[in-house]
C-alpha cells in the first residue's frame, strides 16, 4: 500500500520501472566524495579507457563513452558560497563531468601563502561533503605537472582566469602551462565574498564576537584575551543590559546610564595606562639596559678592584744622567 502511494506521487518525467538509468557515476549528492588514491578511486579509473579529448569534442558529446575528468584545486579555507559556486561551475562546464578537487596541505599553504584558519582535515572534509564533488585529492601540489595529470587521468583543469602568482614560485601564473596545452577551463569568481573578506569582518567586529563567546562559556585564555580586555567587555555587557531595561524610561535615567558607561570606560582607560606604566618601569629596572644590571656591573667592578687592585706605576732605579750644562759649570768652579 505504501509502495502504491509512493508511485502515485511520481511525476510523469520520473523514471519508471521498465526504464534503465544511464550508468553514470553519481557519487555527489549521495555520499561523501571518493578519496584519491583509495581502492574506490582506482576502480573508478579502471572502468574507462582513457584517450585525449579536446574541449570541442567534450562539448559535442564525441566523448560519450566515458565521463570527462575535470580537476579544480585550492586551499578552501573557511569554505563559503564562493567556493561552492566555483565547484558548481567546474561540475557543469561540460556534459558528463567527473569532478576531482585537489586540496593543499597546511604545510604547503603556510610556506607559500600563509596560515589558515581551518586545519587541513577540516578543509578536506568541507570539500568532501560538497554536493558537486566526486573525488578529493589530499595534499595537492601547488603547480600541476604532466605526470600529475596523467596519474589522475585529468582531462581539463577548471579555475578562475586571473593569473595566479605566488611568492617563491618562479612563475607569473601557475596555470600557464595548462592554458598553453588547451586544458584550462575558466570559471568566474563570486564578487563580494572570499576568505579574506570573512576574516576582515571578524577583525572588524572583534569585540562583538569575543563578548558572544565569553557569554557562551569560552574563557579569556582560550581566546587569548587579556584580563583588562575581558573586564572591559564584561563591563560593556552590564551597561548594555541596563540600557535595554531603561530604554523606555525618562531621559534622566538614560543620562545616568550614559554617565555610568563613560565612567566605566574612563576607569578601564586609567587601568590600561597604569598597566603600561608598570610594564615600562619593570623593563627599566630589569631590562637589558636596566638600573639593576648597571648596579650589578658597577658593584662587580668595585669588588674586583678591592680583591685585586691595579698595580701602581714603577719608579726608575737608574740615576738621571747629568746635563751637559751642569758638567761645564763644575769644571769652571774647579779652575
């Protein structure tokens, strides 16, 4: 009975029991993408006979005997809509695409671009669960070589067409050779969103996110927040709560709350100034050129001089030879 209801709910365009769907690999949307280098990945390659295909042949369907293997790579830090839309374009750039996505490791990314927010495992899993992706390759190279393309049976590479120049890589565009070989398919970037944009928003609204996490149980130590900063944000939280309560009260109450807020900020500012002064005094006293070091050096010199005083200058024991004038005067007296 339940089966009959389910069949009655199907549309006319749905597949009937006597129709056989085409045997096209559809790992996306059904389960996480295949991991490159596994037995499942090897079996997928062994299913097909590979031969060179041009983009024109791929578009017209002359390649119908097998899927076209399109490769897209990146860091995919803080996976966002821009990443998903780029992978969607790569998946739909040609008919019957098997999309392979390479994700760079933490070590390679830090060396050539900088630190990431997410770990490589988090970035791998984000891409692996994207609906457009059929296979994910971990620890992808920064520059693609012919051997790498051959190993993974890659027909085309999809990426935005902006020249990708990386410090430390002696190339104006890491996709230069791929483009020259006619294996490059350009995708479009999604304007207004990128990993850098998201990080800029977090930095801009830093206080708001710290306050939110403190209220959710995170400690200041976990977020690398100083004690003074934590106290300042806690004070701001209390003031905001009082503001909400007197939002509909008369003006004098609002003015009182504003005075309390201003006084609190003034106290925090004085506290910070005193802290800087204490730190400065500490460095003056104990730093490399501090007062205590000078006193220690001077005291050491005095002690060394007391124990072993420097030798006094020695007097010459030989008599001073008489001047010629004196000898002449003596001869005159004798005469």
